[in-house]
C-alpha cells in the first residue's frame, strides 16, 4: 500500500475538520490519525514548537501546521478545483468568511462547548479516548477533565464573561439565520462549488456546534444551513457546478458579510494597531508576542476587555496578498462592508508564520 501524507488531529478540532474537508474535496490522498498524548508530546511538539492540531507530516519530511497555511501549500501543488476564486470580489468575500470563521467564531464555539454543562461528559470522553486510548475509562476521564478546565479558561481571556454570553448568542443566531437564508438559494457560499470560506466555516460549525450535544440540534434547526453542512461533510462525489458569473456576490451573502464585518472589524483594527505599536517599541526584536496587551470586544452594544492577539494580523496580510485591492469595484465592496479601516491602507509591518508563531520578515 502506498504511503501517504499523515494528518494528525481530533474530530473535536474545528481546524482539523476544515483541512479534512478540503483534502476530501481535492481528492488528496492522506492518512488521518488522531494523535494520542505520546504522539502529541514526542512528535508534534518537537516538530511544531507546541501541542497543536492539525499537523501534517509529509512524505518529503516536511511538517505543516496551521489550517490556512496547510491549504495554501497544497493548493499550489493541486491546481484542479481551486478553492481561491480568481475574481477579486469573490476571492475577498471567501477569505473574509475564513477570517471570521477562524478568528471570531471560536468565541462562540468555546462558549457553547464549555458553558452548556450537558457537553462535559461528551467532550471529556472525546479527549480521553484520543489522548489515552489504551487506558481505562476512569483514567481517561480524570485526565481529560483537567484539560477541559484549561480549555474553558480561555473564555474570559477572549472576553466572554457572563454579561457577554447572551449578547454572543444573539449575534451567533443572527449569523446562522442569515447563512440559512443564503443557503436556501445557493449550494455553497459563491455558487455551485466550495471555496476557502466554506471549509473554514464548516470546520467551526461541524466540530463544535453540530457535534456537541448541547444546544440540542443547534444546526439542524436551520434546514438549509444543515444541508450545506452535510454537503461539506460528504465525499464530494457529485460533480460541482461553477461559481457565480461576473464576480457576483449575492445579496444574501452580502448580508452575512456585513454582519460578520461589524462584529470583527474593531478587533482587527486593534490587532493591526497592536502589532504596529509593538514593532515601533521593539525594533530589534523579530518574534511577535501572541498577546499585545488588551482589546475591547463589543457585541450587541455590550463591551468587555479581552486579550489583543496578534495572529489575525497575519490573516489580514494573507488576504491582502491573495486579492488585488486596486480595482475600483473591490474598493467599493470594501467600503460597502465598512472595512476600509482594515483593508484600505498598507499594513505597517510584514510578518511571516513559523512554527505556529509570528515573526517580522
């Protein structure tokens, strides 16, 4: 049997689900292996610098981490069925959904997973059987509960406190309703085939909000969204159709993007300013801290303090590198989404992603 690149990740990981769906769509041969604790500490951590999923160990000896970077690399090698639209507005729209799914939706994913107590038994069971597959169940659960406590501790760091929880849920339900309306008219975000935004959105919604027991049937109550989710979860055996012609962005998707942008733009502005300030104050340093002081999170009129994290800066830079922002149509689209403060000016510092950390380049 021919050897294949190996994808290490757990089913509870949204970024693993994102990459698996992409591999399946592109018909990329791979072996999927949930890593146990020994593999995470002895193989993943030395290769990447930290325990993190997904990680891809390639036949050529290279190691890839970060779902967006993994897809970028494979996309350059597998030109069939490209997932980055060639036209500027569609490319920008799809990458915006990826940015929102990867960097804003985790607040919702973690909230529903850890603040709904009915999920605890399921999640600790998933963690335990993956990390310690050869140990008795009571050992798995004991160790997993300690890990679960660490994961749930991220919520206040992200600004999700008790006063923010109901506001977060209102915002999430609004996004899901808008997506449901969009998928009533369109099979995927931009027509008849998935693009990068579909895979990122699928990862968060499937691995957390769909698989976790509570809220009960959270995604299923949105019929058209659920149909899309199952299409992204499938084998993609049916031939896909084309993207919408003439760089079209349907009104239903514009509504989704406007809602996403209003929630995320302030955080992106603060991340950009945080990197700029740090670079100005540390001209001799290259490794950018993951935390750049504090930021202000606002949802539905309620605000809270949270960490200002640097990683979204790289995601914004990646969008700039993938989309030609010079066209008048794209400039108008950026204005329509009220994202000029994020995308209209060149970023102050060029960065690169290495071993799950950002560095000035």
